[in-house]
């Protein structure tokens, strides 16, 4: 069904536009937000706030739907266990995020803004993801 | 619009950008029944992860990200961005890749989708990567490490 290709394309495009408009594709902006003890830039708090308002409504709507519009059944995370892997992984991610001011979405979106450097970041990120996947398989 | 005390902040652009991100995640949730988590979807598209949405859909989402950014860049006079150099980006990229897989998500899946759902795991993950990011920037600044060009 074509909607199962169009819907994620629309979602990704809106996402990329929001990231670029909100300043998240600019590492200086992101690091400015994380620079809480220095010259703090609150812009990303507005980005998070805007996204939260819309998503809080979307979760309300979701409760009333028995199925999503273009797919059979919801496939949502249902884990509630707090693990060392969750915390440790998130800490590593946060360190990487702080170092370069990029997380996965803005890194990929920035491929059209700062192509060569964004490509280096995305390539390293994919290698990292592969390494994590391999280490999880062998453990 | 200028925020008193923060002349460099862009609150209105940030808010509108955030609403677009929320709409994007809503399309994914209500349309396809899934979390718009970029790290998971990117791992799925590239085949690094075998779990998640159909790979064709994952690729469409990933392709949309730069398309959306290109539209904004086209409508405005380009987008400001100052990046770190290649070596720093490689180190950061590796950490982001490893961390998001081990931690099952990033700023989008945990930060936007999970926190707005009040998921306990996402609240812990988001708190952790926020603190780690803030601490990292604070330490780098204290050491005088200015990595952005």
C-alpha cells in the first residue's frame, strides 16, 4: 500500500524541516543549549516544548484508536525495566551529543546543509551502531 | 521575536520547528502506529537492526529528513551551521551510534515521543543524556576546548 511509503516520507520531511527551522542542525545552537553553566541558549527548550504539546495531544488521540490509520495494529515499546544498559548507553550518547552538538536526526538532516562533515558524522554513527549491535549479539 | 536576556535565542523559530517535529511524530504514531525514533529507524533502514518498521518505510523516513531540511534552506536564505572538524565528528559519531543502540533511542524516540508519553524508561534515558551532554560541554569549556569551526 502506497500510504505505507508516503506516510513515513511525510513524517521524515516534516521532522527534517522542524529540525532545520528549530536550529537543531546547527551544532553551535545545540551546544549553546547544553552550555547551561555558560552562555545558555534556550532555543531548544522551545523546540522541545513545541514538540511536546503536539505529541501530548497525539498520545490522547492514540488511546481512542484501535488501529493506526495506515497499518494493522500499534507497535509501541512496552518495556518498563530500568537497566544499566539503558543508563550507560544514554550516557555515552549524551557525551557524543555534547562533544559535537549533533544527535542522529540533525546529523542526517544536515547532509544537505554541511554535506561532507555531516556525512562523516553519520558514517561514524552507523559504525558505532553496528559495533553495539555486534557486542550485544555476542554477549 | 527576541527573548529578554537572551538576544541570540530564536524562540519563535524554535517553537514552530518543535511543532513540526511533533506533527512528524504524530504522523508516525497515528498513521503507522510507531515511534518516530530516528536512531532506531536509521538502524532499521541500513539493516543494522532487524527489528522495527518495514525497511522500505524506514528508508522513506530517513530520506525525508534531508528533504525537509532542504525545503527550509530553500525557503530561507540558507541555514546557519558551524560544525566540528572531522576527527571530533568521528569520535562523537561513534559515541552517538553506540550509545543510542545500547540505550534504545535518542532525542527523538526517548526525548520527544517517550517523554510526552511519560514512559519511565524514556524519562530516565532523557535525563541521563541531558545531564551527560551538559556535563560534557561544561568540562570541554573548562578545558578551553573550542571544537566548532
